[in-house]
C-alpha cells in the first residue's frame, strides 16, 4: 500500500531529558518510514508552561492532509498537553502508541511511557475519539506494524467515503440478500452505488466497431487458454460489451461493477457475462461480482483498499464437517488463477452457450468476509481457513462432459459456527490472514464483527 499519509506527534514531559525523548521519537518515526508511510512529523512536544510546543504541533498539522494521527507517547506526559493537540483533529482516526523503556547495565530504565498512555486511553474513549491503543514491550519488536495496519485501515476508510460502485440493473433474480440500503450505506460507510440501465450498455455496445472488438480479442483474450475454440461471435460480443461497460465505469469513476446476470445478460441479451467480468477485472482493474450483489461489491472495495488484492468472490456449494466447498459458475480474475487462465464454451440448462472460466484457483490461507445490514446496524462476518484444491466435482445441469468449475475446499475450525452466521451465498476472498486489517477498518467505521 502506498501514499498513506500519517501525522506523527511525539510527546514527552518537559522535565524528562530532551535528548532521550528526541531519540525515542526518532526511532519510532524511522520504524514507520520503513513501512513506507508518508509522515508529517512533529516532536518532541512537551507540556511547557507557555505551550509553545503544543502551538507548534497544531500549526504544523492544521492545514495538512493526512489519513491518521499517531500520538506517540515517549514518556510521561500530562493528559491536557496531548488533548490540546488532538482536539484539533478529533475527526481523524488516531493511534495511541506508547513506547517503552530499555535495559542498561542490568537494570531497567523507563520514562514512564505507559503511565502516559494509561492516563490518556480512557480520556480518548470518553472524548469519543476513534482510536487504537498499542504499546511496545522491552525486548520485543516495535509495534510499528500494528500502527501501519491501522494506518492502512484509516486510508481505506477515507477512500470509501467517496467510492462509487456501478450496477447495471438491480436485484437480479429478485434476490433479497443482494440489496442495500442506500442512505445508511452512504452515512455509515461512504460508498455510493449507482445504477444504470442495461439499455445504456446496449446502446454503447452498438457503437463499438469490429476493429475495436478485434483489438481486445488480439491483445487481451488471446492470453487465455481455450480448451475448445469458442464461437467467434461470442468472442466479439465479450469484447464489445467489455468496452461498453468499461467506458461507463471510466466516465463515472467506478471502482467496482456488477451486472444483472441471470435475468439480464443471459435472459434478455442471450449472453452469459463471464468473459466480460474477466476483462473488467483483469484489464480494467475493477472489482467485479455478478447478480447485482450490492453489499458484495462494497465488501470487495473494502478488502481491495485494505490488501491491494482483487478481492474475488466465491459462493457456497456444499458444507462438510471440516470444510466448505466454495466455487463459481462463471469466472475468477486472473490474479487468483493457478497456472493458465483456462476457458471453454459451455451451456447451462436452457441458457445460451457462453465462454466459461474453468481455471484452477490458487490454494493457500484465505480470509472470507461479507458485509451485511440488519436493523440499522452493519456487521462484518469473517473467517480464516486453508484453501485447498477441491476434489473433482460438477454442478448438475451443465452440458456433458460437465466442466470442473473454479473453486476451493476451505478448511475451517468451526464449520457449524460459520454456517449459523452465514450472510449470503457470495463471500469475498483474499489471501492471507487479513482479520487485523478488516477489524481495524470495521472499528473505524463502527461495524460490528461476527466471527
């Protein structure tokens, strides 16, 4: 993650030797710079009687743009000296970071850092600040990584405030769980979900030239490995609709897109949109999810802003005692493919033949999560598991021989507990254990965690 801006203010009491506070703050500052954070630093700030240091800190920060304020306590400091600075930036997420003492010739030397933080923590809480409290321990590594993770979440929260997701149509298949409450979403989290008619997409498609379609086929779709050659007309449709949707997304600044899938693209236009989603994800760098999944799309934005990953979706097919089978009946982004992006022409039931992604999905530790809304509150359900290559399986209804759909068997510690809290058929997947990042973001936004 880059371009995360941090205001770093280091505090220490006026009677503590200035060189000690200065050295400790400088080391803490350097540890954050190693995490590639952009710092605006002010230290040491003391409780001097004339409050010169406090005024200096406020002046240095008041006209600056930053994502998070790091309140670095390098020694005992009266609470009022800290609050006189932080009150000017109470709208910003903060980290209350207590440094620690050191060992010297067999004895412990301290500047009473945690006397400072323990005096301040409850005050921050009482004042209604949004903050995280971390403290260093003598002999252990600095908590700079935890500070960094919170800074990432703060930057993501700021980005979400003005994020936009596009949606062609609404409420595919009249599903309930894919809807969203627009005003509360805007108020609590920030993103705007903008709908546009499929007619607009079709009108733009009609203006795409054969030369433009062929350029996409030659430059982008030629990267795919075809098990069996697809109908040339299907290739042109995929390229043309991709360009049509991409132009809408670029004009309106969408970071995520969903299309009306079953009752729209397939039923009305006779074209399953899997290759369109693939191109939008791989070439345009957009978060993509089918079936007008509103909160699925917002979950993707949250995860992408936190991790930098594509935040792909999987849906559940089977539960077992120790794992879930999660797969997709259409596509996965190239970023998560193990080996070549592999596609084939295939048809499901009475639907028209389309270009189906049958790639293998990378195994590894994964975090599954899903944003949901209930009675005025937002919740995030998440779980961490080990994704392994699934056994041979198929979904009944595909043209035989049935395709091996992309997916993972995800081993969980408590399948029953997960199942009893499951919020939708679609969950957003990222690699690694990203629970700390997601929890930090939810804390900043006031979203309750279900795990």
